[in-house]
C-alpha cells in the first residue's frame, strides 16, 4: 500500500487520477475521501468525487493524498 503524500511535497501528475485524500477543516476533524486533482488556466482544485464539488467550496483543505491501489486481477479472484 502506498504512503500518504503531502500536497506540499508533490501533487498528482494527471487529472484523470482518482486518489484517496485526507482533508482538514478549521472546526472539524479530518475526513478521508475520494478525489481528483485538477489544474486549469493556472487554477488548482481538488474535486470531492462523493459530493461532486470542490473541497474548498465547503471550507476543506486537502493536505495529503495517495494513489489508489490497482484493482485485483481476474486470476486473483477465487470462488468460494
């Protein structure tokens, strides 16, 4: 499993990457969710894939992210 990566260290390379993110809010505990990172015309945004909006629109800051693991291969699936 991948390790958490600080957004200060590096950002995802492509907007098509769906990643797991750790977000923080001034008044609340952290939140783990699915997101993608986008940079367009110099503007950067993290999109909350569960709620369909940018994290910053609700006051959340993405502080860490990690790539999702590869899905299981067909031969890894065992019928019980």
